[in-house]
C-alpha cells in the first residue's frame, strides 16, 4: 500500500472502545421501553380525544333550499 504511506501523518489514529456491563444496556432498554409504552398511552389518549370531539358521528348538514 505505497499509495497510503505519503498521505498519512506521522501518527496513525488509535482505535478505542467504550465498554459497559450488560446490565447497563438492559437498564437503558427497560427505560426506553417504559418511556415508549407510556408515550403510546398518552398519544392514544390524545388521538381518542381528537377523534371523539363533538361526538363520534357528526350529523349530516342540512341544506336549505331557496324559497321560490
């Protein structure tokens, strides 16, 4: 790979990794799942209130015919 040698600096980037115990991942997933469940309940409540505003079925508007 001679084409790479003249393009790199004197020091190549070093790889690193952030490692945490598995229980941290599980706790984060539990928190996210609980947030999602409660948010979904709030969204459903909001959607139901928007849909049921002024009754489920709106009455058909009455068309008044002009008097002859």
